């Protein structure tokens, strides 16, 4: 019974079907019909004009988006637990050619305008100090928390006031939108670029960088090629994304994963370290309790000395979620 990561989930059947349907000659790189459809499809989804590029990984999506906003001598403000800081192996520094990450604090890995100001206000406006050029937030956060529309709006207002770009890491964007019950446009807010995650939500090897600023997209096309992410048979990546958009598969998948997480969270009580607002649960468990759960067949990651992380997915079986809920309740 697998709760290690939604990265370990299987590929949704609609994605396989779409890739097989795309298995015929078409223009190479991003010149195919499926890739060409992405701008219009995402523009309709978000209710404003978008330019969309596919890439193969979330790390590439995040870093290529930020590289279009931040020069090598600049910096990105992010949470100290942000994926770009903790889990991307130095990729931001590589793609941004040495630009710095400025780390801010915040409950549940969420940033606030005050937390951002605490980092950027002390920076002198001179060549001796690295200047901020962008802010990166995560929807849903690394602790499964979802930004409300007013929270994103407040950060966006600060970004505009300070002349900073605003990037959203949406590796679990679908889970956040499902939890909030909002439109994609409301869940994203006034960001300049969004890394729209599909792999954790039923995709195989395709993520979308959604640019709400066409000038950034123009730069990103060159950077994507230089970074080795302009795949020659890009139609297969575009096919995956289109399949997830068809019939709102991305949203249905996210709702299922969230529902499984909610069932488990309901029995955790004081063990729950963060509110369950997506598909990740952080649960206080002693080493002995974690061993008990593993002996019952549950797979999950330890989270420090006295906690565990459980992640549900689009294909989490109802009976497995119920079994884990009962097992935690009986500890």
C-alpha cells in the first residue's frame, strides 16, 4: 500500500491513449499540431492569454521560468523549504548561471508579504549586494498548504511595487485548485509564470511552463533549447498535456487524491502537523509506530525523527486509504 510519493503513481490511461494516437509523423520539435494547440487551450483554461512550453521535468520548468526573470547577478526570494532550495540539487544556480536564492520563513512553507520584506528590505541598493529580481511561491506548498486568492494577490501586489517577477511552482497545482474549489485563474492569481505540474497527477514525462507574459516565453524558447529540453518528438509531451486537459482529467485526478488524504487526515487528530489542504500528510509518529505501520504493509517516508509523510495519488485505492486511516487511528 503505497504512500511514498505521487511521483510513484502509475500513468493515467488517457495519457497512454493520447501518446499512441500521436504516434504518427508530424512536424518535429514543437512545430506539431498538438504543441501548437497548447497556447489556446491554456488561455481558455485561465481566462487570459498564455504562452505555453512543455518540458520533461518540474525542475526544468521551475528553473527555466526563473531564468527568464533573473540575471546571473540577481536573486530569487523563496521559502527556506521551497523545492527549488531543498530538492533540486542546485539546479536553480545552474540554470540561472549563479543567481542566488534568498530564503524566507513562513508557516507551512507559505510566504507572506511581511516575510518577503524581512528578506529584501535590508538589502542595500548598490553593486556590493545581490539584488532580488523575482519571488517564487509554491501552490500547494511543500507541506501541503494552499494559498488562498487573497494571499497570492498580496504577494503579487508587493512584487509589482518592487518591480519583481512572480513565479509559481505548481507541481501540485491541481491539488490546490481542487481543495480551494476555485478556477485555475483564481488559484494562480497574478503570476508571471506557472510551472503547471502533470507528472505527479497522472502524467508520465511532461510538465507545462505557462507564461502570462509573452516576452518571457520568447526568451524561454531559446533557453529551453540551450538547456537540452527541446525534444525532437515534442508531440508526445504535448499529447500528454492535452490528454490531461481533456475532460478535466487533471482536476478529477487531483480531487481523488485529495479525498483520500482527507479521509486519512480525519483520524489523525493532534498527530497532524499541518492542515490537509492537498494530498500530502505530515503525521507525528514515533519510530516504533512507524515500524508498526510498515509491518502492516504501508510505504511512506520518515520525516525527521518523530514524523512520517504520507502522499496520496490519483490512483490511490479507496480501500488502501481506509486501511491506513484505521491503522493510524489504532496506534
